[in-house]
């Protein structure tokens, strides 16, 4: 895969991520697909670390997805390590893939002297090629010998494929008067759609919470973050989001309920980190030049609003119009109509860039083609609609669809 220019929507720099008590990491260049860059990551956690996961709903899950689901079930939501490789998805690889996943967990468990089920796995890359883990016997001990609490940039790099920039986010809050850190990294650029697609997201915190509480937080947060982004409407085989809570430095009882009032600030910060990471995936959408926010109000319920918003966000006609800087609002009307959700044609209202485009089922007398066209020339596009049937609302994020997307994906395996 040739080096790609950094997305024009990329943040100015990789953020400074705070170290999380009880979390160490290391990465090496294993040469699985890429040369002279880290592509094998191991994160190591203090004993008793709570773990939670959300996975693809694809009917073709990769071997590491199956392994990690089963591991979380068998431990009741605890982990000592996370091993991630880039360049090979270990998906659709049959019995070889299952053995590769099992062997990876075995090697890591031997190095860390823990149970194999306490090792979670994630892979990303090309589908259908067997993953050779033979050399993991030398790579994972090497990583273990050089663990650091602050190797975030290497960790973020080691999980990338077609990404053009490294993705990270961090928040610091207080819980019961003590400092709690939330640091996260993610990867993803294409094959991104709700259910997280070919993306990986990992969040780490020292919050004093149980596995049950962490899973509640992660599941609810994912719906408003990683499952509210789309680049191309394709969902992959490997999408995984993990969260880990070490509870480091806390001696009091762990919080078991995500709705506990003591977690008000933590819940908000946890969601902010997840949304930040999810939006960075869209900002690195393959070939993207526009970051697009789509908000739907007035739907039958929030689920209906989200489906309408995603129909708009996934429409090739809408996305190519945005790429062409054409305020073709008729394509938005089209997408709403084909969403399958309730919408009142004669109450429909549309705004582009905060300016009224249509209202009461027809083009507004306030509409200015010039103003709409000017907004479409910016890199941050805002589309809002009200479908006039209820109080449901949702916001999703997407990007435009350009010739660059075709070029990147046509050359992906070369």
C-alpha cells in the first residue's frame, strides 16, 4: 500500500495522552504486511482489570472477534492483556485462523503468566489471508521486556492500515474527589459504517468500576459514537471496541451501576472521548475532503431518526453532491423518502449550514442558493432536517465520496 497524503481534515497533531495507572504497552515491527513500522501491539493490565467489548454484528466475524467474545464471557469481564496486529485481519481463514488466534493468546499468557482467556485479541487488514504467528514467540516477549506507560504514539501507529493520521483522545475528571484518566486510541479510514466496521477502538481508564458497569457504559456510549459514523456504508468482519478499567489507586468499593450519581462527570467524559475518536475516523475517511454532520429531528423515535440520518449519510448521491460542493437538497429529500421510516412530506424542513432550505414540504422563500453553495465550499458541512412526525432525534457523522476513495480501494492489496 503506497503512503497516502494526510487527510485535509486531520487534527493538527496527535494529542498528549495521559498514562493510565495499571496500563502499560509496547509495539514492534513484526513485518506482517508493512515494513519498518510497528504492526504488533501488546497492552498489559494490572491484575483485576475490568474489561468490556462491543463487536461487529457481521455474520462473517473474524477469528479474533470470536476469541474475544468467548474470553470475555468465560472470565466474566476481566483481562490482563490485549494483543493487536495490523495488516492481516485473520478473517475468513478457517481452522488456521482459529489456531492462530488461540496460539497468540497462548504465547501472551505464557509471557505474562496469566490465563489464556485473560488475553483479548484484535486484528485488522486484508481478509482471507492466513496469519502466521510463528514469530510471535519472539516478538511478544520482546514487547513485554520493554513495556512503557506512555508509548501511546507507537501503540496508535501499530494498529493502523490505510489511516493517514494517528487517532487518540484523552480526558481527566474526578470521581469521589480522585483523579480519573480516560485515554483512548482508534484506527479506521474505510469500510466504516455503524457496527464499527473495519475499525478498532480501545479506551483505558483507572475508574473504580466493575466489569458490569463498564459494559453498560461502553454499550450505551458506542451507540452515540462509534455506531454513529459512516464513511462508505460497509461493515467489516473485525470491528471491535474494548474498554478497560484498572481501578488503580482506589481502595473503596467499586461502582457497579453506570447510572450511579458518582459517575456523572465520568460518563460525560467517557462519551466525549468515544465521540472524539469516532469523529476522527470520519475525518480520515478514504479520500475525504468534507466532514459532514447530519442531524434529524421530528422523527417517530430516536431509532427512526438515526435510521433516517444514516440513510442520508450513506447515500452516494448525497455524498458525491457534497464532494462536488453542490447544495443539491433534492437528494436529501430522496434519501429521507427511501429510509423506510415515517416522515411527513408536507411538514418536512431542511437546513444547510444553519440556513433554511425547505419548509412545509417545499423550497423555502428564504432559501439562498448562493448561501448554500458557499457553505458547501467549506470543509465542515452541516445538514439538519425535521421530518415532522414526532420528537425523535439523532446525529451521525460522515464524509464526502470522492475519486480518492476509488483510487485507495482499487489499490488496497497492491
